[in-house]
C-alpha cells in the first residue's frame, strides 16, 4: 500500500539544504542592514511584509471556528514569538552570525523540558541526557568566566526560551486546527504584538532598509515552506542532521562577508547542541516505530 506522500530521503535532504540556504540569506540580510533601526521596528516591518503571504490562507481562516481558548493560545503564542523575534534581531546585529545560529539550536531543548513540565510528557532518561548535553553545548559556546558576555548573548539565551514556548503552543494548536491556520494566526498576532513596540521608537527606514526587510520576509517564508516539503519527504531522523550545515555556512559567511573571526568553540558547542537534538529525534522515532502498526494496518 502506498502512502499519500511517499518517503524520499534524498528529496528530504535536498529541501532541508534549500531551507538552510534560505535562513542563511535571512541572517546575512539582517546582519548587513545593521542596528540603525530598533529591533522591534525591523521585526514589525518584516512581519508586515509577511502578511502578504497570508492571502492564500484567508479561506482557511474564514472556515476555522476557533474557540475562546484557542484565540487565547494564539494570542499568547504570538506574544512569545514576537518577543523572540525582537531579541533575535537585536542579537543578530551585536554578536556573530555563528553564535546566533548555534544558540538558536537550544529552542528544541527547551521544548523538551516544557513538554514534560506543561504537557505531562515523560522526561525519560534519554531526554534528560539530551537536555544536559544541550546545556553543555551552550556553556561551550558562551564560556562564562573565560570571556566577556554581551547583551547579544543574553538576548539569544532568552530568545531560545521564548521560541521554545511558542513552539510548544504550536504543537498543542496543530493537533486542533489546520497547519495553514496555525501559521497564518502566528503571523497575524506577531505583527499586532510588534506594532506598539515599533511605533514607540519609530525611525523612518530608508528605501534600502525596506527592500532588505522585504527580502527577509520572502526568504523566511520560502524557508518555512521548503522545511515543510522536507518534513513531508523524509523523517526527522534524516533531515535533522542536515541543519548542522547552517552553522557551517553561518561561520563561513561571518568570516568572509563580515570579517568575523572563526571561533572553534562556537562550532563545537553548536555541534553538541545539535547532536543532543538529533539524538532525541532519532530515539523518539525508534520508539514510535515500535508501537506504530505496520503500513497495511494503518487506516486512511
């Protein structure tokens, strides 16, 4: 029996590579733009352009009959993601691209902890080991006591936490409404959340900055779309390790385009964090395979 979406590891890897390139373009554009615009304003303009891509989802939004609880969860998720985006924009203009990329890998670690604390999922030994490894990786990157930590480092640490919370709420909502509704509502609520912060410290952007943020919205949207294609084509155990290429590209981009020194500790710490995330993904997939019925027994 054939599934509706046949698995193809090569296709999944290809789309995940494209995803990484899209996200690297996002980081390069934001880094190039610099810190002139407040991070809240830059994030607001980026998500404002992103609303254009919601037009195909209008039909799904109209059909969705959301409960008061779901509206509340969407608003909280939008607030959390909005805070994370502001912090990410702030960190991107103050620390190296490699550091931002490596510390961004912490978000799935926090999701694991949050799922145990708030969703009642079991924090098994494998998850505890992965969480500890992730924190070790963060310590390798930051090396507190051995170098000066800046506001950009602390911003990314907090950003990973709030992104983790937003992803956790997305996991809850994805079980209740269509994926297109989850994505559309996130973009809508993030834009609304960012608006007052952007207006409070508004600086008139140049045409170049507007163009850069429009391109950021395009690449970010494309990256999320190709990531969806990768997940549909291959299991996470295949696509997850490919994300390490983003750290390699980020390190090379920072060195070549922005004269950022290559820090082997950042690469090593990022590898440890990603290794812990990959271990969780692989182990969960193995356990799921043991309890999932064979293909002929699966109902469609």
